[in-house]
C-alpha cells in the first residue's frame, strides 16, 4: 500500500471514529432526555404500560416503572458500576 493510500485510510478512520463519538453522544443525549421526561411526567407511560402489563393494579404498574426508571437511569455512580462488574464477573 502506497503512502497516499495509508494517509487516506488514516483520515478515513479518524472521521469514522469522530462520527461514532458524535453518534454516541447524540444517543446518550436522547436517552437522558427521555429518562428526564419520565421523571417529570411519571403518568405519561401509564396507558402504554396498562396495555402490556400482566398485572393491572395501578400500584404494581407504578412499582414496575420505578424499578426501571430511577436514579440509576441517569447516573450509575460507583455502586451501580460495581454491581454491573459483579454481575458480569459472576457469569465468567
């Protein structure tokens, strides 16, 4: 491979990595906004959850949502990260 091709490949990889970083940031931003919306509007998903929930009790639906939308949704913190490492470490 000539020097010109190596330079072109290097530039291509640089822009690809940059594009991937930008895409990752955008996905993270959209997910964060979604979770923040869920925190601010906890009743907004009620009808959707009601349609798909096996248990129809409003209290159970709320507990189910709270299980997945909580403070760890926006920031795992050290405890959350340690829990993930412990969980995946036990699988190996």
